[in-house]
C-alpha cells in the first residue's frame, strides 16, 4: 500500500480508510448507531448502507438529544475557489436528507477568506465571485430556505468574529502546528482561520440560548478542524459538535493515481455545469477501467468492479441496490464490457445533471431567500 496524504487542503494517494480512522481518532458507524437513526428517520439513506458515510464523532449525542425532543442543527460549508464538481455535492446531498428527516435548521458557511489565505493566486474579489456561483449549486440541492442560512464569512463577520476571538484565545500556536502541520512560513491568517470555521458549530447554542447539538456532515479530511473545535468546546462552555464523515468520490483516474476528485485536474473532474457531451468524453477517455485488455479476455476472466471508477461512481449515484448489484455481477462475470459500464454511468450522470442544472438556473431568483448578512 502506497502512502497517502489527507489534510483539509490536500488529499492524495490510495487511501486506507481503516488506517485513516485510527490516525484521525474518529469512530466507525456501528449497526447500533444505524438502528437508532432508522428508528428516527424510518429508513436509511443508501450512503449509509453502502458505507459512503462511514465514521463519526459524537453522533450518538445527536440521536439521544433528538429522541428527547430537543432541537438539533446541521452545519456544513463550501470554500469557494472555483466551480463545483460532483465530489463536492456528496456531503450536501446527505445533508439535505438529514434536514428533511430531522426537520433541522442548517447553517451553511461560505468561508470566502479561506482560499484567499491559503492560495497565492486568488483575490478576495475572486473568491466572492465563486461564492455566488457555488451558492447556486447549493440551493439546487433542494434545501428548505425557511430552515437554511447561507453566509459568507466576510459578510457575516459581525456575528462570527467575536466568537472566533473567544475560540482563538484557547488555541495555542503549538497546537495549530501539531494539528495542521503549520510552520513559521504560514501566514497568521491561516492560523486564525480554524477559529472562524469553528464558530458555526457553536451558533446553535448561541441562537437557542441553551446547549444545542450541532451535527456536521462532511468528508473525513475536514474532521481535523472540528477536532480542535471539540477541544475548545469544554473550555468555553459549549457542547462538543458532532461529525458524520464520508469517503471521497475518486477522480476519474482513480484514488491511486490522483486521490479525490480535484477542480485543478479539470479533465478528470465532472462539474455541475458540464454538458452531456463533455461528461461522455471525460468518462470514456479518462475513467480508470477494471476491465481486461481485450474483449476476448474480458469475456473469459471478467472485470474488476472494485477498482473500476465507473462502477465506484455508480455506488454514489445509483440509488437502486438491485440494479447496482446486477451491474456488479454482470461486469465481474464478463457479460458486461467496460464501454457498456461507462455508458450506464454517462446516462445516469447526464440525467442527474440535467435536473441539477435546471434547479441551478431557478436558484438565481432564490438567493435572497437563503443568504444572511
């Protein structure tokens, strides 16, 4: 197994999720956790049954509070630096499901200062522009505008900053260095930023005027930020925020060659605004295949769906378990060829994107219903 890198700003390599769970100190979701959740929701999202969302911290606290009739909040975010790709929206899709099931208020943070602080080639004007483009994709997911607050850090700072200062005072430079791998060359904005990202986890308690649970659905690379948030919580008198964590949607060339999908490798990422032609060209040309070198050999030996990117993507986007199992078996037996498998994914994504793009266009008239300043 090759080494892998997972930080809030970089994901590379073929990720060993069991090793990552131990490294990050998080917990695997157990059957008992899912039983408790199903008792509340009546069903389980396929992201859970397929272990796409697979780990957590303090999720049991959220379930216990909800069962007592207490209000819970959801919190997630998007740091704007470019267009939204399909990997970005996986946590949002699950967050929408949670909002529907728990009738929960959602705080959606747009940290437009983060990418400015961490990237040399972005201005605040550029991150703000991308923020509004990205918000269209967020709204298109279908969140309830009556229960959703979307805010840009630079606008909402009047609410966030005071609390960020309280948090920052409890985090030492040595802790930040140990947690994020910072050194003396990092600018001081990078050190302070994690305080701003922590604040929305405490806003539910601040808004409600009493201890209130906050659940953060996100990819596992972001839990590092909330490890610090949990450490600070006790020191300033707030409940520890909970996280529920997902795997990464791989880039088209697979996790081993490029890690999770990245906007910086545009030819192997599918963006929410891509045309049907572009989707087809990218998948046919770049999607890593688990098939054999020749048709004859493939018919004889079968393909390997466990490493085939088209199949891996279908586990994220094909909701029907029986259909997915049929595809798996036919590909593995050699009955289905790589080109046929890729075409199934192309058709699935183009239907998904057509609907998303239609909602994204309508979202232009809805922004004011979601954004708070």
